[in-house]
């Protein structure tokens, strides 16, 4: 789903460029510490034009504010955790369970 709550799907088959996924959580202190590295990555990907950067968050709460505050200049989506993912404790790294 998009940051503003609209359902969407990312077509991984018909992409013109390889995708770099950045998985994060707006409340994660490690993500906050890594924000300058993320900015550098985004800038490098934009300047090369051979890949695309997409942000994925397992947390919807506060995401829109985080994207605006950090001025993220790439698409960001909310990933809904399935029951299997929750049972296996698959999520953002480091896990915030």
C-alpha cells in the first residue's frame, strides 16, 4: 500500500531497471542513524539511472510524517505482514517485535 493508504502492487516482472529495496521502520533508531547513508544511496542511484530505489516499511504508523520529515525522494510503500511472516518473525532488520 502507498504511504497515503491506497492499495497497490509492485510489478517485479516487468521492471525496466533492477530494484534496490530499502526495508526500514520509521521508529527504528538504527534507521535514523543510517539516514545519511540512505540519502547517499538515493543520490547515487538517481545519478546512475541504472537502478531504482524503493522503500518498504512494515510500520504504517508515522510513515507519512517520516517520509515528509526526511524528504525521501523515492517511492515508499507499506508492506502488510502476513500471518506466516509474523509467525516466522520476518520483518525489518533489526527486528522490532
